[in-house]
């Protein structure tokens, strides 16, 4: 079902073109220099009208930029990730291939490290300022391979390259003792044990034989038997491995239930497509775009290709329902406070123009309602780069097409077919991601 839904707009203060870095010595406020209790950060790139990039601090309760403050994190920060405690937020600056980390209690930049190439996946498993980034173009002198996971130890000012061919995505267990690494065009998964890596370059993975026993000194274990695995959801000692299958040049999309202690697959659940997922209790929401099952059945749209959402009951090991969503490569999902599921992709089918909405307008965002098993496609164009709901308010921040939208999610659009107009925060520059650094 596809009904007209407006991105909601709210008037806010404009963002100045030149702002200074917040200092570590800021005092007299609850959180760093801003004093805001509910802070949201948006990564902002340089444009002709804005001579500096950085992370913009937003009042997450009022949807405004109250003091025109920005943290200097390079010219083109985009991808962001947070530590579980939210003490750290890290962002990747594509203009310098550098990762910057921010101390969120003090709202200060705590350091940066330059990677050997771009990354689209990084994790900070704990608050100890040690993170990991997958760099597909990383190289090691004396080896013909390309790809690696970079261990970024900011307190020690240390960068260690762990050679993993074509490393694209890295996922951590809860304590950071195991890393799951997924490589392009591979039917294997690499498991790293960071405590055992040897600086400055560890080449253990280049000599690792598949499916070997793990010992106390193992750095790298290679596990086979997957079908173009691209991502995983880790829950305790279980990982739900997403097999991309045909969408990534493989055979069959599925979710494989993987036991981390034994490094073995315990069961396989076929799905329509699988590039991203979100776990909610015993339900796993899995999204992707199948090259064969991609009809837009049930939607009134000029798009000829659509994606799929599969709802998986993990207790029964089966798909209980499916829904048609926008296409593209899905890599963003977020539940908001009233149970709506926002789903984002990139490289989707864009229809119409949001600036001239004389007909159908659609982009890479889908909104799913579990209670009615229905989907709504807001009339906005562009890739979805970030999704962030807030537990204190019924809103959803959406970084789409370079803009930061604010959706009021209290409206029952099943009945009124619309959102209340509520806000686009006018950040000058391309918005590459959005994260809450307090309650979310």
C-alpha cells in the first residue's frame, strides 16, 4: 500500500558557516558545552555555501540547533557509530579517510586516525576507545591481496592492520572479543580474536585453513558453508548470519543461526532477500532486494522493482509474513517508540522529484506497521543514510538525500493518509548520518 506521506517540516535556526571546536574544558553545563540533556549529532559535509564540515549538535527535544555548535571532524564526515554506553561516537571523514572519535560527555574530539582507504563499516564494542574498521582497499607490503580490518587503538595511538581479503563489513560480539568479518564475493566468514593480533600488521588470515579448531592463540578462523554472507546480528552467543544469495551473486538468500562458541551453523531459515536485519525479542526483521521476486504487488507505483521485508519467528524458525518495500541495497533499520519500523536503502529506484511533486514521488525509505502488516512510502527522494528514533518523543530523524528530516510518528496514517508537517532541520551541507548520544 502506498499513500501520500509528507516529510514533516519545522522552522529552526540557520547554521552558521564557520563554527569553532568545542573544548574539553567546557564547564558549567550538564553535557559538555551545550548543556542539552537529549543530544543528537548529524554529520555534515562541506558545500559551496559551507566552508567546513563536522558534527552538528541538535537539541533532540525541540528539533533545533540552539547554539550553532559543531565538532570539527574533517570536511566530509558521514558514517557514524556509537559505543554501547554512548560515551563515544565515531565518524568517518571520506575526504581524508580518517576516523574521528568524540568524547560525548565533554563534547570534544578525542583523536583521529587515518585509514589506508575508505570504510563503510566500523564498530566500537566498548567505551575504551578501541574500534575496528573494515577497509576493502587496504594493502600489505609483500602481499598481492587487498583488504583488511584496521584495529584503531586511540589511547595508544596505534593502528594495526589485520589482513582479510576484500573485507567489507565488521560486526562485533558484545565485549569485542570476537569480530565477524564479511568479504565481497565470498561464501566464507572470517572470525577474528582481537586479543591475539600482532602489531603492526597481522597476516594470520592469509594462511588460515577453513574450519580449523580454535585455540587460545588463534587470531583468525575461517568458516565456510555460507552463501554470500554480508552481515550478522549478534545476540549473546548466537549470531544470525545474513546470506545475501542471488542479490550478491549467490544461490539462495537465508538466515543462518550460528553458534559463536563452537563456530558452527545450527539451522538455516530461507528468506526472500537478506542484506540487513533488526532483532526485536524473538522476531527478526530481514530486508533485501531479490533479483527474481521483486514485483511491486499491492503498490500503486511506476517503479518496476521493489524490495522485500520478511518477518522471521526465530522460535519456530520460519517466515511468518512478508511485505513489499522500496528496492535498493538495504542497510538501515530502526524501530521508533510506538513500534513503527523505518527501513532505508541506497541505490534504489527514485520516482519523481520532491521539489516538484506533481505526481508520484518516492525514494529509498519505507515505513512498516507491524500491527496491520502494511507499508507506507513517504514522498521523498534519495538514499537513506541514517535513522534515529527517540524514546522520549514520538519522532524519527531520517537522513535522506542529504537532508535531515523529522517525522512525527504519532499520526495514524492508516486513517488520515498523512503526517503532520513537522520538520526538516536546515543544516548547510550534506547530512551523511544521524545518531542520538543520550537516550534513544
